[in-house]
C-alpha cells in the first residue's frame, strides 16, 4: 500500500493578536497569554488534508510525525481524528529550539528509521518562523526530489502529480516516488473530524521517540542562530475621517486627489 | 563573452565578496534586481571583496547589458532555453556549481518566488546557513559576521539572527526594503558566459504543463492604486463593487487571504506574507482587519487608507487614513465621487 508521512508542527496560534503576547526575558521565546492552546501550523493542516485526499482516492497509510519538546498531545491527536492512521511524536529536550537544519535532520532520521515513505508531505512554511526550509531540507537529506507549493496532489500508476502554484497560474509537475511535497492553503482546509473519531483519537497512545532512539547527533546541527526576538516600533498615526458615508467618501477623495496623478 | 575558466584552488582563502542572483522580467531586469544590487554593495562595502551578479534565463541580451551597468565586477550568465522558466533542478545545479567555483562569502537572492524556492535548496546542498526574507543586514565590525533581521510570527515581531561560521552565507532579501540601485553609462562589468553542463535528462522532476491565468490588465505588483478587500466584503458580488472603484481610480483589486479561501477572488489577488508584496501609491484596505500576515504584503505602500466598521481593528494602527464605517455605504458614494474626479 501507498505510504505517506505528514510532518506537522505545533505552534502558538498565529491568528492571535500580538498585543496579548510577551517576549520572554531571554528574548528567544514568545510567551502566549495563559490559556491559549497551541495549534497545528496551518499549512501543515493543509498537508494532512492533501494526504487524506489521496487516502480517499487510492487508499494509503498516513503517518503523522511531529517534533518538539513538551508537545500538546490532545492538539496533535486531532490529526488522528481527521483520518491519519498513526502518530509519532519526536520529543526530546534537545529538540527544543532546533533551527531548520536540525529539524530536517530529526525528521529525515525518523523517516529513515521507519523505512521511508512514498510521499512525504510538509506545509510550505511554519506559521511561527515562516522560514520555509524544513521540507526541502528533509528531501535533501533523504536524497529525494522535492516539489513545493502544491495546490493539488494526485497519485497515478507511476508518479506523483502535483499542481504547483505559480505567481500567475500553475504548473503540473510529476515525479516518481519517493517524493517530498510542500502544501499551500489552496489545497483546502483540514476536514472537520466526526465527534466519535475525536473521542477515539484521544485514547490512542502515540509512539514517542527521542534523539537516542533516532541515533541523531545534533551537536553541530545549527546553521542559523537566533539572537533575539523584538517588536519593532511600527505604529503609524492614523488620521481618522469621520461623518456620514457621503462625508467619508468626500474626505477620502480629498486624500486621493493629492496622491493620484 | 568569454567562457569561464575557473580554478577553485586559486580562490581559496580569499575574500570573494558577494554574489547575487539577478532576476529578469519581460526582457529587462525585475525590480528586485536593483534592490539586490544595493544590498550587495552595502555588504561588500563592509566585508570587503567584490560584487558579482549571476543571471539565468533565455533571451537575456538586454537584461545582461543593463546588469553590467549596475556597478558590479562580473556578470555570470547562463542564457539557455533550458532556463526559460524556473526549474529547481536546473537552477540548483548551476547555482551550486557557480558558488563552488567563485567561492563568495555571501550569496544574495530576492525573497521572490524563485529566491524562496532556490535559496533553501542551495543552503542544504552546500550545508551552510540561510536567513530568509531579511529586512536588515548588518556586518558586525569585530567578527565580520552578518547580523540579519527578519520578520517572524507572520510579521508580529522581528528576529535577529546570525549564521554559523561556514560560508557562504545565504540570504534572501525582502522585496521593497532596499533602495533600488541606478544604472550608469560606462560602468561596464565583465560578462562571463557560465558553462553549466546541466542535463535535463537527469531531472527527477518533470514539468508537464504550465498554465497562465488569463491576466486582466495590470499586475498587482505594478499597480499604483490598489483597492483591496477582506472578509468584510462578504461575497464575490461585493468584490465586483470594489472593482468598479478600482476602475474609477485606474487601479486594480487585491484581497486578503480570507476572500481567496472563500473562493470570492482568484488566489493571485492575495496580498501578504504568502501572497504578493505590493507598494502602490495608494492602498485602500476595505473590510480587512490588518492581520500581521496581511500587513507584511502592503506596509511599504506610500499611503494606506482603511475602511472598517470596527474602530478597534488593528488596521487602524497601520493605516495613514482611516474611516470607521460600513463599506457598503461608503464605497458606492466613493466610486461616484472618484468617477467624477478622475474619470
Ligand atoms: C502562515 C500564515 C500566512 C498567512 N498569509 C496571509 C497572506 O499572505 N495574506 C493575508 O491577507 N492573510 C494571510 N494570512 C491570514 C491572516 O492571518 C488573516 O487571517 C487574514 O489576513 C484575515 O483576513 P481579513 O482581514 O480579510 O479577515 P478578518 O480578520 O476576518 O477581518 C475582516 C474585517 O472586516 C471588517 N468588516 C466586516 N464587515 C464589514 C463591513 N460591512 N464594512 C466594513 N468593515 C467590515 C471587520 O471589522 C474585520 O476587521 C496568513 C495566516 C497564516 C497563519
């Protein structure tokens, strides 16, 4: 049977307003307000949806991999509820704050340990770091081709067929498996799991592996060092235009008049 | 042009400056190329070494001539139909070879569709560090290391990064951050035809079809006026109203991600972190809340005007002018007024 791995990152909710967050004293972490649960990185949800669409179409076994430290299991179990067959958590203190290279090393080692997959799916970029590197890193380390920015992924008899987003259109790209594909939001949102599946998923005990289980040596893995996070001063003084709709329209037109030549 | 005769050994230990990957467009150079030139000179000015440019594509005569006038030492050119469109394996093969041959300390690309695809591939192929989407680059005077600033958390904060010691450091620069360089007559760089030896027969990824959306009128990134709508517009019909306003202003329509996800507008209208980065004269944001990921795509607009019925909407902290109102009442009046004024 076709095998698919989906790499999923747990992130702080990217849609929550920053005013509610604080930057930790070490400058290297963002502290969410108490009670804000982490979420699955949005493009990784799209990647899982792509995998489930393939599963619907041709049948496949879908394995979800998630790396981190102190992972929120109930959040990640959402992937099982949505239709993934297996959840493997890669948890280790060493996995906290890894850069893209380190992350790709851990995920590639896991994929190797599991004997490889026909398709590896990732989100196009993480919703917190926005780096967009891990997918291509995994492919490079596994020595398999990578196709990015998929809006549709299909499996034919001989190849994986991807519709890849271009700035003003799309291209159809084919590669024989094993292949890595990164998903964009155009693939569609992750399906809503039935309540029964949600309850069943919470009972599953996921496999948990650490650095020693994988045999990865992360001592020299860092290529990009975070020095600190900061919030740049960016607020602009906004001049408000008030009044009735017609007065507002007039006011905006006055502004436009001086700016459109 | 002469064929490159390059000897890696001869370059060892020398500071080889900055190499940037230029991008062409419509036979000339894309805007980002001029911004890259400025960034490259700023870095080389502090690190030492020369600034070289590379350009891959086909039918590049005019683009190469222009690039050669931007004050770079050498322009490495691959002018071959195989490079007419970006293909990751073709571009990676030739970029890797070029970087190995000329050993730059820093490789710069634009954070464009090409750059954000190619840069990670190159970084992993060379096993060096990459900092994407940089809005600030400084050279630490004591260590000669780069200190790179880039937006994170969708633009809610910035992160300051350094890269590990192994060169070359790979950096993609955010669009519309650096002042574009100006071409000067008489500043002719040496043009080197780079022998690439890329064999399409060895590719594992094949592009079987390329479909261009029928593009109406001006492209977003070229527009001087953009009327952009968000979830607050509510429907495709609502966007038809924005289109009329845009037409009256000689501009085009953009959108936040919500209307794209809802199928009200095509995906290529999306402005933002994962859409197009725009910098028009006027950006009119209608029914858009002002999420950081959206602002990342329009913050370099000259004037931002927001219409939103929620006085607390974050867009009012990013706009120059704002009106708290229901767009359905304001836009028809505004369209009429603009037709009279600008029609
Ligand atoms: C990794 C990642 C990448 C992303 N990339 C992008 C991107 O590239 N571009 C992008 O735009 N978003 C992007 N997003 C999504 C972004 O976080 C926001 O969800 C999105 O921008 C919200 O769109 P919106 O402002 O239209 O909708 P909302 O936030 O829902 O805002 C709608 C606004 O409309 C106003 N409104 C409603 N009705 C009316 C009315 N009748 N008159 C006037 N005002 C009205 C409301 O007050 C509200 O402020 C990304 C998100 C993630 C996680």
